[in-house]
C-alpha cells in the first residue's frame, strides 16, 4: 500500500508538471478528449438490430404531427430530418443521441467553469458524466430520453447562471429551453416543479419578483401550446396513457431498489462524488448559495417514488451533482495534502466506467454478452417494466427478433391465395411488432401494419377491410374467434435473444369477421 501511494504521488507530480505547461492538457483540450471518447463509444461497430422504441419513432417520423398519444413532436421531427439526410440505419439513428451526449459534456465544462472549479474537478466531473452507464445506454438509442437529458443539463446550467450572475436574461433562456424540453418529453415538469419549489424554500425566492421569470414561463407555455392543442383535439389521450402506464407497465420500485438502481447505473464508484455534490450544495460555504439543487434533488427523488416513475427519470440531475462533488473533493484533497488521490479517483472512475460499457452498449458478440449477463440474472438488478427477463437485460433483448418477425410474416402473407392477399391486413399487439413490420415490410412488399397500441390506434385501420387479417402477438384462439369465423396458426416467431413475450409468438391468419372490424376497433385500444 505504501509503495502504491508513493508511486501515485510521483505520477501525480508528473501530471501536474505537464498540466502547468499549457500543452495538450488545457481545459478545452481535456473537454475535446472526453468528447472524442464519448463519440468513439457511441459509434463503435455493432451488429445488433434496432431498439424496439426506435421502430416506433421511425413510424412517427413518417407521419409527422404536432403531437402523438405519448410523445411530443420534436423527437420524431428531428428523426425525419436525420433520415432525410443520412438515410435509415442503426448508425444514422444514433447520430443525434451521440451529439447530445457530446453537448452535455460541454455543459459540464461550462458548469465547472461557472462554479470556479479547477482542472482536476473538470476531469473528474467529465469522467463521471462521460462513462455513466445509464448515459451511455440512453446515447445509444433514439428515443426522447437523449433529448430530455440534454434539456435537463441546459436548464441546470442556466439555473447556475441565474444564481451566480443574478442576470435576469437567463430566465428567458431558461423558459425557451423549458418549452423545447416539454416538446421533447413531459417528465421535465419534475425538474421545473422541483427547482421552483427549491427557490421558494431558499433565498432564491426573490426571483419570483423578476418579470423575466414570468416572461420565460410564458415563452415555455407558448412553445408547448401546439402539443396541448393536439392533445385537446384528440381528447387528451396522454392522461389515459399516464394513468395506465404506472399501473400496468412500469416496475414500481421500493426505496432501496430505486436507490440501488441510481447507484448502479451511474457507476457505483461515482457514488462518493455525487454524494459530495449534495453536501456541497447544501452546506458548503461557497456551494450553499445553490442550496436549491440539493432540495430539488430530494423533491424529484420523492416524486419518482410516489408516481412509480422509471428510475432513469432522475438520472439527468446527477450532471450538476457530479460538478459540485468534483469541486468539493478537490478542496478536501488539497486540505489533507493527498494529491495522489486525484489521479487515483480519475483512474478508478474511468476504468470502472469502461467495464460497464459492454453491459449497456452493444459491443460484444451476443453469445458472449449472454454468457456474462446470465450470471447476474439477466436484468442485473435493474428493472424498468413489469416484464419477465431471462438471459439478457431489456435494453439489449429489445434489439432482437424484428427482422425475423418481418420475414416470417412475409412468408405467411405471400403464401395466401392472390384474392386473399390483395385484401389482407397485418395486425400486431404492440408498437414494437408494428414498427418492425412498418420498417422491414418495405423489403418484403407488405402492407403497412395496423395496431391498437398508442399512436397506431389514432392512425386507425386505414384501408383495411378486416376480411383477411394476419395477427401477430395474440396467442389465444378463443380471443380471435370472438371476431372471426376462421382462425388458424400459420407460423411462429423464433429468436431466443428477444424478450420472452416475443419468443415463439404465433402468427395467425383470421378470415371472415362476424361484424366489420371497424365497428370493433375501439376494443383494441391499448394506451399503456
């Protein structure tokens, strides 16, 4: 141990000497290195398929609107632009998530600078943020979560600026960002509510007397109004979605489970850093002017538990905690004159973060990854939804089976007699299956699928007569025989790496409905 400490002291001294010479280790250069590391991890070659939700977003990007049942319009719109410029592929879909991850590192740099952090605090905060497993997972799939994380980071930065500079113009920037955030994902209301309540409970309540705060709020509402109008014109389906989602789909974690998932998915070795961040903002002589961050964290934590929200709703907040904790740790190390701890902390965070990469980013052959995850029960103790998990965590398993599904359905579809094939429809039970047929169906000359799940229900049956329907996802003959006189199993799906409920799924052919299927469409609605 003594030898290790001595070697760390010498190595730390060498690093400090290099850093003082303003060479390639300036703060801006350090930021660039971490951005390059982030982009390398995000675009490392992989052979996995699209993530389930990505298929849903592809379908929405084909039918742009001011809103959808469960998704505001910005993410589908941005995806439509990406697809128009770069085409549709797993790599093109990951351009924006990777870019948002890089921008967040820039925001961390700006926060550290605004909080008067030094070079070590910058390196440590960037290490925690760059390699946090949950961030890497979000940045490797196209959903609204990567945008949500970016907006949270920007809102937290503007709040730092508001408190530090007392310049009211930042409230306008805050309001515009909040409006864009709401048009990306509704869960940003947790952050907004927590920050406002935190202001009321601290000296920052004086901000409520500033007209710029209210003008910023008006700008946010104005930007959000198209989605509100869309929801109103469709009977506010998002309210039914939220009420069903927490009860039927989201895994309701208890306090210990929720805390464990925060610690594990942010990298357990970063726990001391963000706990010091909480201490910095609550009680530190310089940091307590930002006390509302500590209060806001507690408020969001409690709200997530009370509303059975997924654990990762809170994770964007840790960006500011990493910054505060890194500054506090730097001061503590200086106080005890243990500079060798700086290099130790950074090395441990980076190495442990890299060890997590294969578990959250599909970089390994699937057979190798399965061998690893099977040792930990598949889900690694991290659950977001009430689904059975076997050998693979859900964020990996949901990338398998889609091409095979389209191929099997195409085989059934093209085996039908011509007169039946010309009027045949494809029906699926969830948006993942519908999205797979939506995208890959073009390869196999399939009609666009219909589905009662979320936005597909709003899109309706289109030109489907219901006379001949190929059904995917309903395993019960008795259910289908309530609607059709003729029901038979034509084939089944088969991919052992897919989610368990997608494995060995029957592909049914149904003919001759008792009543027109349009009259029964409301019975297929699933808003969860």
